[in-house]
C-alpha cells in the first residue's frame, strides 16, 4: 500500500498538468497522495466518479494503481479504461457522463517522465486549480473516507462508432501511419482502415522505450522515416501521432511537413462555412496568416496563451467551434466534444481531402505561405526559464516592433515576427520565427539573438 507523502516538489505542479521524473519527483507515493487530494477536490464539487486511463509508458501500470488507490481512499469510485490514448479518456468522460477523469501520460516528454492530465465536472484543471492541489498536499489537508468502488471498462468500440458515425470519406487513400511506438499504435491504424483506407503501419508496436524515434511529430527529425516511407511507398500522405494521441503531424505525398497552424487554416475555412461569424481560437505560436484567413472567411480570431488546458478553457468561454495550437493540439466543437484528439483530427483532414480532386500537397498549396521555422527550443533549467522571460519582458528592446506579452514575448514587425516563451512541459524556452522573406527572417532572429545574449550570454541558441 502506498503512503501519503506531503513534501512533493512544487516543480511538478505545472500550468496545465502534473509532470515529473518517475521515482524521483513523481513516485508511487506521490501519485497516491495526489489521488487523495484530487478526490477531496472532486468531493467538494460533488463529482466523485473518476474515469482513469494510461498511455504506453513503462511506469504507467504502477502509477495507475497508485492513483486508483488514492482516489478510492478519498471515497471516489474509479472506472479504469486501461491503456488508451488520451482522447479516449476525454471521450469516456462525455460518453459515460461523468465529466471527471485522469489520464496518466508523459505526452512527448523523455521516457523517464510521466504525469497526470486531470478534469473535474468537465473542466480541465490548470493554473490556480493545480496550485491548489499542491497547497492541499503540502498543508496535509487530506481527508480519507470509506473506499470507493472500482471497475474496468473497454471504451474502444464506443469511440470508433462515435467517430465513424460522424466522418465519411468520399474516396480512400494510401496512408503511412507513424505511431512512434506510442499508445495509438493499435487504434490509429484500425480507425484509418475502418474509414476505408489502405494503411502502412510504421512503429505501431506500443513500447515505452520508444526505440525508433521520440513520439513528438513537431520535431522534424522524428518525421524522417515517415517522409522516406511515404515517398518509397508512393503513399498519398503520412500521418504521425504523438505518444498519447492528442497531437497530429501531417506529411504530403512529396514529403513536405504541413505544420498544425496550416492545418488550422484548412479547418477554419471549412468550419466557418457552417458557423459564420464564429470565434476561432489559436495560440501565440501560430502563423499570422491564420488570423487573416479567419477574418477573410468572416470569423473572429482569438489569440490565446499556449497550453491545451488554456485553449480548452478559451473554447468553452467563447463557444468556439474550432481551436488549435502550433504544437499539434486541435480542438473541434462543431461535431465533436471540444477536446484535442489526433485520431478524430486525422479523420476530419481525410474527409476534407476526399472532397477535393487534389493531392494533399495541392490542397495546402492553395493557402498563402511565409518563411517560418518550426519550434526551436533553448535548453535551460526549470527555474531559469521563467526568470529569463520576466527579464526579457521588462528589459528587452525591440525598437520598431509591436510587443505582445500574452505568453512570453512576441515582437511583431510589418514583415514578420519572433516569439520566445517558457515551455510548461520541459525545461526549455521555445522560440519561433516567421517572415515574408528569408532575409527578413534572419534579421528578426538576429534581433532576438542580441537581446537574449545580452541578458544571458551562456545560452546556446539554435538560430
């Protein structure tokens, strides 16, 4: 039986989830204690039936057992989905009408990490609600009750039915599906086949060691084998899923990467035809072409800070039918439940492509282009990343730029922009740049380089 542990590291209680190194910051005892605290919070809101799931990480079974014990010790009942993608946990909270659940996942973090994504009464826990959990634990304000019930449930068939009843393809495709040895390895190829496609599976064996490449489709090197396979097999496109299945990477027939902000341009154009005047939410890292496209199609663009929980909160607040962020989380509320789901997103992408007599490359070539970088990380310490952002916001000097501080600091010029923000999931600063020409892109990067190295000369910059 795990023990209550009240001296947990505050570093694991992040802006939109709990995440840390297993057996160091995130031990079995720690997760048991978090389970009790979370159960206490749920009791206060009178939502005491939890659905739990875990991804394919090696630490998942032990942490899932500890979480179950903690929630039950707090008097809550538990429905255990077992090993499933994160979207299935979210789906189950709607389908089973509990609104309350926990996903044990390290998402795209290195293998030694794991974490908890939590929701109570339909609301994702983030920022202050996660800080309150930490305070409850550190002050030992934990209440145990008579043990709650426990049962298991397989939700897969219900999920597949829900997607397949909503999405129909007018034609089929030859698709390479790269699951990166993550938890979508069984379900993603199955769904794509049930939609009528020919599927070439790539790294679909679930393996928490991630032996082939890290399951993060936003890092170009992780798409190398997918690109090679698409070309070799003469496939129509390639789809890459992250470790827990809530982020999607897309590769064209020529091996070009379609970044999520460009995917959002296609989805926004479609959604606004059916929801005229609707608000579309996107994060600070997205291309500014997206704002223009939303406005041209009669929609209202709304920029948000990065973070799946923060985006979900904004979607709920403004009743947006569509939202997304550059890291690959895309949220549909028009004909889905408003959570980030790479499997459903892939189905929607194929549905739109199937309506066109075009290749996926030709489809996205119809949208305007800029010169842009992917997300470029700068390695720092957990403590340093927030300190540096505060320094930049108060001391950095970008003379001719419009400065946006929704999340980090964005310097917006007539010919492009640069952004630097603190990651909430890794010890890094995240940068991204976009401009109308390569020369202007290099110029903006140089402005950021000067400001960063003035404040922190030790940084090793990726640009």
